[in-house]
């Protein structure tokens, strides 16, 4: 490798820094003598905390500033939560590595009630995710689900300061920051499917930087790559540029070199919910994701997404 110093771009939140520092340590361990620096940045999504994500633009809010700096040469790579990455990347950038997936689940944090089932009628529950909201309301239509923005630490603080009976957060983020003991229940996937790529880290680089891509190859986990390709293809087919209440999760099948993809599209109030699964060859992951999307759209998902698009535009 020609470089002796590389620069990782990262958001400034504690979780983003944990993720960037994890990749930094893996690189320094793999390449003794390599100097790896972090460049901290604040994105639009970090600045606008008083509006729902769906109203201000969704996923790209947490990546755009990092991507612009990478294209101009200010950083060599960016580390993201894969679930924060848009399905289409800016011209000149590519998804170079996806790390082995950590726990993809969604966690209930409720010191008093512990579980979703135990929450009283009309309980106030905090989440910033339309995906979580729709699936939770399908099971518990009585809940009062309120928007909850901010980093993990901020959301945990709001649990008490804003009198939530429970808040819902990603298991991976809580455990990575040492808050695993705050989890009172992990929601079963039969109830709530996770976001695309939830639990995996994504490393983005310039497409023409072959040195960097070779350097990072050891971090790529092929099983996670195959599964998240299917998930991202599903989302790419249904998304339409808006934040939408869909969950999708792919896992290796019992048959070698095959995967199972399961997904859900739900109305915002949770009353209508379409869920299905598909299996096939892992090498055809994108095609499987698109095929499952087509099935759910035809079943009634298309109508839901059109309604949501009208509401958001």
C-alpha cells in the first residue's frame, strides 16, 4: 500500500465514534505501522432534531456531508451504520466493505413495565422509526407512539425526562455503547422485522481508490454482504425516496449457498400489514429482494406506499 496515513470520516455522536474507532483499531491491528486518523463531522441529520426523519429527508441526512468530503479528497473512507445508507450512492462512491452483522434486533427499554405486553393501555412509547411504529401498532393499536430523536444517550435521557413508558432502540447500538443492561426485552422478529442492514457496519470509499478497497477487503463478511444485498434491493424497489414503514431481514438458509429473505410493508397506523418470505440462491440476492418486493407491493403494499408518499410530499 502506498499510503502510510489514512483518514476515516465519522459523525460525532458516541455511537458513530465507537463504530469508526472499531474500524480504526481493526486496521491498525491488521497493518502495524499504518496511521489511522479520525475526522469528526456533523451531518444535517444530527443538527435537525425537532422534526421526524420522514419529514426532512430520511437516510441521506446522515451521510451526505461525509460523502462530499470524501469526493473532494478530505477523507479516505467513511464508516456508517448500514441501515443509515441510502440504497443509491453518489456517483464516484461505492460500498467497499460490510462487516459481520451484530445483533439486528430492536430493544424495549422500560424500567417499570419491562415488556411490550406489560405496557398499560395507551402507554406513551418513543421511537423515531416509521418501521417500528407501524409494526408495534399492528400488535398494540392502543399505544401512543411519539417521535423520539437524538443519539442513544439523548434518547435514554428522554425516557425519564419526557415520561415515556418505554422507548425502542436498536440492540446493536445499546450494546456497543455499554447499555446492554438497559434492555428489558428484545422484540421477537415474528413481531418486528429490523431495518435494512441493521447491526452491520458499512465502509464507503471512492470508486477509483483501488488501494483503499484492497486495504479494506479483510473487513468484508461475505455472508452479511449477500444477505444485506437482498435487503437493500428490496428497499430500493419499494422506497421511492421517502422514508417508509418496511422491515426486511435475510439470513443464510439451511441449504448451503442459499438465503431466506423476509419482509413486511405496513400502513402507518399498523392496521394493514403485508408480510412474506422467499428463499433462493445467495448469488441471486438482489433478484430475490426485488421479487419479494414485487410480491408485497402486489398484495397491497403499493397502495400503502402511495398513500404515505402523498402524506410526505
